[in-house]
């Protein structure tokens, strides 16, 4: 549809929405005497028109006008929800999975790069264990080999205290969020940095997986990683998707300037970043207090791990669907 016809068909609707916005903005916060029926539906329709205008690369003037209407509408729609806890819960239940669904192309590409390189390297290293030395120096290989050796791992778990769990919790938070932020921020390098980080982390994890599997350490390695892996690995992939979004904004600005396109891409990617931090925080907690526990059987860890993966996949499928309605 041409822009002129698009504007003609929707101009009255935008004007009505803007008029209602001006009325709401002129009221005091506690004044609820005005009629706000249908406002949420009008707001969603404006957001839909904004998405169409961006996709069809209409003029920057029209896109900016619709964007301003959407921002003002968002502020009025949620201004009564000043409770921080409410906003956090709403974002977790609806906002984050909806953002993942909205950027499903970038999420799919990032997941393919990350999980594809991970599985490929795991298979290659399993059949050729010496490949692990092309990724890690010998001393690092010795360290994680000893860590997952059944005999030494049993001793370490028995001597581990609650204080050690809290210490490792802090370490995992720093390490996980560092990886996630680096993967996202490197997208500023025209997306190449995000691609590199996705492939690098996938290859590094896959090399360890294949090497330890070939050694027969499956009863120590997989029960440990399966619990937090659902949140950590998925979080890294989504961080990569946010980085790819930035790179795409720079490479394909459309009718916008590269600066405007980058700002817009960063704004749209931020819900993914916030959600990634949430997922990596959960992963750090599980890794410190659940995955390392010596009181849980292997069966319990596998059962919980499978449940976590099912939970994550259902969360994005169902939560995203709800958030898009």
C-alpha cells in the first residue's frame, strides 16, 4: 500500500487517539473522570500502524509521528501502574516473551549460529578429542578434566559449604552477565562481533562437551549443566539476537539515517537485553545452589533439567502469544 493511501485510511483514527491523549495528559494523575474506554485498543492499533510503516519504509516524518503517538500512549496507559513490582512482573510474564516473538528472525539466526556450532564442535571433538586443544590451552583442559572426574568431583562436592555456594553465585552472575553483555554490545561492529561471540561460545562449550563425553564423564558433566543450561544457553542466544538487531540497524537503515536507525534498533533490542539479564540471573542461582548439590540424585537432576527446558520453551511460546494479542 502506498503511503498516501495508508495515511488517508488511518488519519482520522490517529487524530482521535491524539485528541484523547491530549485530554489524558491535561488531567491530574488522580483525576479519573474522563472516558478512557477503548484507549488500550487504540494504542495497540497505533503500535501496529507504526510497525507497518517501519516495515514498508514510509517517510521518516510519518514514522516519527507514529512513534511519538505510541510513546505518549504507552506513558498514559501505564502511568497508573507506578508499582515497580507490577512492572517487573508484567515484563517477565508478557513483555519479554513478546519481544522475543517480535524479533523471532534474529533469535532464530542467533540460535542457529550458537547451538549449531556447539553441537557440531561437540561431535567433532568426540571423534577427535585432540581438537579441544585448538580451543583451550593444556592447563585449562587439565583443570576441567579434573573438575568432572568422578573421583575428584565427589570429593569437591562433599567439602563444599554454603559459603562456597554464595561465593560461586556471585562469580556466576559476573561471568554470565559479562558474556551476555559482550555478545549484545559487540553487535555495534556491524553485527560481526555478535556473530563472532555466538560462534566462539558455541565452539568453546561444544569442545568441552565432546571431550568429556569421549572420556566417559557423562554422569558428572551432563547432570551438572542440564539444570542451568536451559536459562544460560538460551540467554546467550537471545543476547546474540539483540546484537544482530543492532548490526542490522547499521547495515540496513532504510530511509532513516544510520544514527536514527541505530537508535531505533537499540530501543527495540533493549527488552531482549533486560530479559537476558533476568535469565542469566536465574541460571547463576541454579548453577550455584542446585547443579552443584551433592544431595541430589542424577535422576532428579535430569528430571529437573528436562522440566526447565520445557518451561523455557513454553514460556516463550505461550507468553509471546499472549503479549502479541
